[in-house]
């Protein structure tokens, strides 16, 4: 049975364990393996491997394999919520420095990788603190999304991947590149609305996200 396996040893590579070990808070007398199990909420989790894949996905996109400035600001991985499509909770060391690191991050083409606290996102998506969404090429891509909606601790972020991207560069209808600054046309706005509507109705499983990350060169594992 899956619950009989040690998820730390069985679902992570040695390289991944080395990367993640510093982000798991272990108290004296405990082990990384035990803490990792508790993070996965085994008492309500009937798909442990998907929870681990979700952690792997977040690790890859936030730069764990290259020790990015944003990754350096992550203090710990706290929990994965299996009943919420394996939503990942992390804590950061310094909120301002974490946000700044993501604001400054560029993609392979030298473009801003994230839309950070966009006015329309905060106004209409009900994110009182930070809302950080990955910019993608197409609306059908799966961007990472980080939000720290709990104002009692603004260093706690919940991380998942959206089923469609509201911050895309190329429309799927006419193939033209368009940006907010260049007054996108009606087709772009229609597609943006469609993407936003998917967030409440569609959940993409972690293994499907994993395939997407592999296909788009965001992971090599």
C-alpha cells in the first residue's frame, strides 16, 4: 500500500532530497522523513505521490535546482493539502525580499517572469496581500500562483498552478503578440476573461502539471 512507503525515500531523487532538506524544519529528536510525512497530511491523503509531485513542481519553478534568489528566501515547506488539489503552503524569511526576488526574475528570453501584485488581479481576485502569477506564452499554459491571503501571517504563502493563464503574451486566436501596455484588442480581452473563469471550475492534477513543466523546459527531473 502507498501509505506503507516512505515518501521521502521513495518519491524523491537524492538530488531533490538534498535541495529540500534545508527547507524542512526538523526539531531535535525527529527526522526529516517523519516531518515530511506529517507535511503530507497522511491521515486524509489517499494520493501521497501526487502530493510529493506537487512539492517537486513548486521546487522546480521557484528555482530550487539553481538556488534562485526567491528560493533562498523560502524558509520552509509547511504542508500540502490533498483535499485542495495538493495545494502547497510555504513560509518565507522576509516577505519584502521574497516579493522583490520574484519581481526581478526573468525568463529565458529576458522578460519579466512574474506579474506581481497587478492592480486588476488584486482588485478582482480578492487577494488582500500579495498575488504573484507567472507570465506565460499562451493562456492555455499552467502558471504558478502564489498568494499570502492570511493577514495574521503574511510570510505564509499558498502555492498552486492555475488551469489557465491570465497573463499570456500570445493570443491563441490570431497568433499576434499583445501586452497590457499596447492596448490589447478585444480578442485578447476575451481570452483573458476565459482564462480567469477557469480558476474556479478546473483543477489540473500534479502529474499533468509535471508533464507540462517537462515539455516547457521548466524541469529536468
